[in-house]
């Protein structure tokens, strides 16, 4: 039988949650409750038929019993997705991409640094690490523009009781906010995680990533200890359509997770 | 008497030497029958400036790119049609007159290599043997390895150049060369040819043309007046033009451009000359040009102070079609 | 089932849209082939909308505006008149029957004229048959 | 290798036999452009031409292609096999297929391309009169290169010299055995002369190997800024390139169905990499032109051990502003 590599399979939207203005999470369920095998940091190509397809990373960890993705309304397809309701069908293919090298990291401390809609892959990794219990300490530095823009604030705060060091921030002062006010990179410096036996993972807007990397280096992190997941326009997800290359590598299949060390060797086209 | 090319080099050198402009956009020669746009940035570059009947691209297209928007003053070589494109850009407030020095060159027409090749074929001469070509005293002189051939100038220049009404730049800071008079009256023969067809023949004609468009967008990119930051053809919400290459989408794209350029297109033909598939785009634009002239008595790119055609109206505009 | 043309009508809020309303209240009828899109002024009608209608399956497009001199915004209909003229000429030039794009000045009180104009247009489009020339497959 | 000859007057008969299947061959349109088209009358097939305007990829990897259609019943896939014949491929176009195949085969098999490509029989026509922008010899192939073909015909005056290059080609020759003769020594000699003549006519050359080695250090060279200045940012070079294969996938609604299509796309367009957020990793023509050259002469080499250029010269020939790949490569090689 001929194999069609670009053909998705159906998934039902089981539940939708408004996570922030313009941002919703979607719990997906496959036919026959089929479970998808994936790694944190990998992604799916998600279709709203008639509108198009876009890449979206896993919000949940494969160790959890549900599968969620979290999507900010940006363009044509994400807008169409936001209009859907529970019970409607989306189409997915994947998982694609390399994901985080979670096995290599066992025994290490994890420092997760995220901003805004950059949370999903970090959340996936965080729960994976908690559930697998192979990692030393987990620390999350996460921030957004405002309280409303923070995704899953309550849930993240509760993680403190499971031993995760959680440091939240918002960019500007707001009533009812008792935690850090300022940008994520500054909060990172304040928290000052130790680079010793640590891996730092960051995801967020390009400008934040730039300063997070600078500050991680100030804290003594080596380029090889810093990882990030990259955002790129993607169409095929399989390294064929040609648009997500950075030099000779394709973010869709060789990434989206890269160490800063590797990224430094590539042309600055991301 | 110095040639236009020599004068251009001298003027370019002077402008660059005196620091009056950051660069001069002109042409350079890259083969016996090929010239291309050239950005001269130093007095040494000025010596590479070329001007001949081969200088086809409308350089006004570069005005909407970074040099101008970055506020640097530049020099621009303009033929008649190119100067009208600049006038149109000025009229639309896209270009700052203070930022451009217009080096006007009177134009004898642009060589149509396919027409030239056909003429040479008849005389069993190879196009590749041509060394130089010029128009003097209304005759095209083609120098080849084996001597000079004289041809009717109408047989070697692009059709659109034959009845050009403004071969001498309508706006310039300096005019390099003698004024060139139009060769004849504009008769829109190409447009009338289509108007003489019945509706079915017309659609059959255009359907075949629209069908073969490959949507490389060279027409749009080569056009000095297609400067929208985001073309509707690239928009996805709504999708005016789908990515699929079919008559419904290709046709929409070309009709959209025609409508957007109605009363603005200066008829330089850069679009048609860029089209790899040879789609006769000028026949669309010249139809609008002809109608605008007849219905509204206007011509694009002639008057900086004029209000754009579709941003104004006259109480006397035709309305026989409205019930 | 016999083929019925689909006609999109862009009607000015202040005149022809009101006239369409009036036909209803005065129990006049006009064919249901017209699918009405209300616009605030005929001057708002973008020629590309007309092409888009054809692309998406319309067999004809109708534009209704205020009589010259009566535009609610003083001059919107005059701008529209220019654009429509060029568009009609262009459509005809590429082989599309210009009857497929019709326009009328219809004031709010001219319910009768509105019904009449639409009736005639539907008849004309019926005679022309389906418009497939720019239609998306 | 089996070789044959065919008298020129037999070609029409051969072509009409080929018309029993779908035959695609060079045809001339109203604008005088020569492109592969479905042959209805063998007499229309153009035999004297430098190269077709749209490369053979336009048949193997069509500009618009349905990936699937979907309705309430699910997803439906199109039949992609053509089982046709392509006549008149130039050796450079035939060679371009090798790279395309590698790209569409690696890791994930793209059966749309692979099945369609495999379903064609390809009959090449050696270039006896190469175009003025051809530089195929710079790639170690040439106007008589026969890889990727089932048959290669070469004009040797009164006859075509025929190289039979595959089982498919052998079968075709057997089916049409009355049209073919055994070559004489004189024929073989004529073929050698024709090849030498053709190769001698190729006037352009560039040291591709050196250029692609030098690219590693040329990223920040001023040449990218300089050469991209005149580029107007259209897609001609990529769309007419036989090896450029980047694509887009979009959805179209057709009545109650969805059609997912794939269309050509190119890194020369700014929206190619433009993200929904407004961020563009390759924001100007300089980065885009540079990426196209790097992709062809470095990235593809690293990933597929193959250069993404066959020296057909279409980009040089058709660029409206005269951007010249040979000049760029020469500058890189000399950097």
C-alpha cells in the first residue's frame, strides 16, 4: 500500500480551556483512545481542514494520561482553530522533530526559562521530569506581559508543593501581584540558578531568548548547557518543503530543540 | 559631440565626487546584447555606467527600496517612461523629490531581442554575431562581425516603444542628450485588435494567457508602481488569490493588478519584458490607459500635482451604463 | 431542477437597501436570485469584490447607489461610478459580458424601480447562463 | 550499452507510436515559448530548441498538485502515476531528476513525486547546439550526458544516434524494432564529432567545486549585498530552475470538500519564511539570495551529496535584472 506522508488522522477536541487572551488549550483524543508516543519538545502538524496546517508543540507530557496543545491565535489556521468547539474534529500528523534529549539529561538539575506562549514545551518537559524522577532539581522561571497573559498560573504555583522551584513574573506592576515585576531575563538573574550539573531550557519570544542566553552565560552556564526550542515557519514537517532551514539543517526534523552550542555554529537566520 | 553614455558617466562621477548623492542607479553592460541595473557608488564605478538601446529595466522600481526609505539621496537614470513612473510616485507621495536626482536620457526605444533575431534570421545573420546596435537618423544600425546592417527601427524595438509619446523624460534635473520626438501617433492597435474580437474570442485569448502564468510575480516586482508593502496576492485572510495556479487565481491576480494600476500605469512595459512566459500584459494595462484617456482625458505620470485618477471624480463622468 | 442565477447585490444603506426594504413593505416582489450585501455607501464597493464574487460562484453582480447629488456622504457614488466604468470595460475586454455587472441609482423611495431593475437583470443573466469564467474549481 | 541509429525520417513514425501513451514533448505556444506539452499531433513536436522554458520538474513535480481531498468519509488520495513518455529532455534536465529523487526519497518517502517520476519513460535529446547561457560542462556532465534517461537520441546529421540506457528503453526499442538500425562505425564517429562540437560550443564555465568549498567562509562577504542589490525579488530563477523544489501546502475549499494542495514556492519570496508574529529570519533580498546559493551549492551537498544546479542557464537567461549565478559563483571561488 502506498504511504502518504502528508496525510493526517482525525482527533476529537475533548476539552477547550481559555488560557490567556488569544490563547486556548485543546485536549485531543484519537479514535479508539489510541495513545501517541512522543517526547517533550516534539510537535504535531495540526490541521483545520479547509483552512490549513500548522506546527504545534505538546503542552502535556507523555507521562500524563491526556494530550493537550496550547495555541495562540495568530494567523489564518490558528484563528480557525480558536473558533472550534469541543466535539469537533481536527486532523493531526506527527509527532515530528527531535524533542528534548531527556535521557542524556538524567541526573541533572533542570532550569526552565519561559515567556508568554513559550510555556508549552517547558510544561511538557517539567511534568515528564517530575513523573520520571530521574532529575535532581527542577526550577521554572516563567513570566508574561500581565497576569492575564500568564498561562496556567494556578497550576504552576501548586507545583511548588511538589518540590519545583517556581518563580513567576509580569512585565509591569499590577494590583494583586506579589511576585516579581520585570522581564524574565531579569528575574532569571535574581533567581540565579547554579550552573553546576545543570541544563537550562528556554522558550519564548526571540528578544527574550537573546537576553536569557546572555544572562545564563553571566551565571556561568556554558553554551552546551543551554537548550532552546525554535520557532520557524514550517509546512511539511519532514525536511522537504525547504523553508525552515538554518544553514544546512532543518528545524522541522533536526530540531526544533537545539543547544546554544549547536546554534552558534549555524548562520544567524532564525 | 559626447555620447549620452559619456555624459552620463561624467555626471555620475561628478555627483559622486561632490558627495551630492550616495549612489547613482544606472545600467552596466554585461554582454554585447545585455545591460542590467547597476548601483554606482564611487567615482570609479561611474566609468562602468552604460547607456544604449539595451537598457530595458525601469529603474524607478528601486526607488521604493531601502536607499530612498533610508533617507539617502540618490541619482537615478530615467528614460521617458521611467521619468513618468517617478512622476507618478511623486504624485502618490511615495518618493521625496528632494531625495532623488533625475538624470534624464532621451530614449530611442528598447531593443526587442526576439524581433531583432527574427529580422536577422531573414538575412541569415546570427544574433550572436551582433557587436553593437544603435538608432541614427531613424534607422537601426546593427554592427556585426561581418559589417553593418541597416534595419527599420520599428522592426527592432519593442512594440510599446514604437508609438511612445514621451521618449524624452518629462521630469529631470539634467537632460543628457538631444530631445527625441515621438515617431508617430499612439493608435492602440494592440488594444483594438482585441476590441475587434467577439466576447468568446476574447475570453479564449485571455484564458490561454492566464493559464500559462506561473505566478513568479516578476511583473509585480518589476513594476515601479507595484510598491504595496503586502500585496493582496500574498494575503491569506482573506485569500484573494489562492496558491494554486489556475485560471481563476491567475486571472484574478492579473485583473487585480490591472485595476490597481488603472490610471497609474505609465506603460513602460517592464512587466511584460520580465514575464518569462511572454504573457502580453501590456494589452491589459494599455486598455485601461486608452480608456482613461478617452473617458477622463488623463494620462498617468505627467503631472506631479494632479490628484490620483481614482481618488477624484468629475460630475461629467460617463454613466450610460447605470440604470 | 432548472438553473437559477446567483446574483450578489451590494446595496447602499441609505438608498437602494432601503428601497429593497420598501418593496417588501409595499408588497412588491423581486426575484430571490439577489443575495444582498449591505454597504454604507456604493463608494465602498471595491472592484475586486466584484471579481471575487465571480470567483466564488456569482453569475452576476449588482451595485445599487444613490442618485448623483444625493449621496449621504455627498460624493461616494461618484467615486464608485468611475471605478465601475473601468471595471466594466475591463471585464468586457477580457470576454466577460458586461451585463453581468450592473448598477443603478435607486433612491429609498424607489421600491418599484428597484424591483424592476432586479427583475430585468435576473432575466438578462438567465439568458446569458452560468458564469464560469473566473470561477474557482 | 546497446546502441542503435534511427533515420531522421523515421522519427515522426516513432513519435506517433509513442502517442499511444501520453506523450509529453516540446511544443511551441502562441508566444513562441517552448514547453513540454501533451502531444496531440506528432508533427507539432519541436526538435530545434536550446531547452524547454519550464524544466522537466514541471511534469514530475507539478506546480499545483492535490495531496488529498477530504470529506465526511475521510481522506482520499489522488492517482499520481502518469505512465507516459517524456520526449526531448535535455541531459541537464535529466540529471536534475537525480537530486529531486534524493530529496523526495530521504527519510520519508514522498510517493507523489516518486511514483509519478517512476511512471515516466524518459527519452533525451542530446544538445548539439547548446544555448549561450549553458554551463553544464562545469558540473562534469555535458550536452551528451546520458544519466537518468531511458534513451538518449543525438542528432548526427541524417540519423539519430540512439543510446539504450535502461530495461524500459530496451523494451521500447524492441517494440519499435523496425525503426532502428545497427550503428555503423561512421555513425559512431559522427556521434563523437557531434559531442566534441557541442562541448566546444559551451562558452561559460565556473569552478563549481572551488566555489562550493569557499562558501564556508563567504557568508559575510560583501558580494551578497552587492549582487542582491539589483534583484527585484521575483521567483523566476527558482520556478524555472530544474532542481529548486521548495513547496507550500495550503487548503482550498471546494464545495463541501477540502482539497489540500502543494504548490511551488521559493526562498526568494519574503513571505516564504515570514512568521505569523511578523518575524522574518531572512528579512532582505541579501539573505534570500544568499540562502538560495548556499542551499544549492552547500546545504544540498552536505545533506544529499549532490549539488543543486545542473548548469542549464535558465536563471541567467530569464532574470529580469540580470542577476548572474556564474558571476556570483566566480566571485565566491575567488574570495
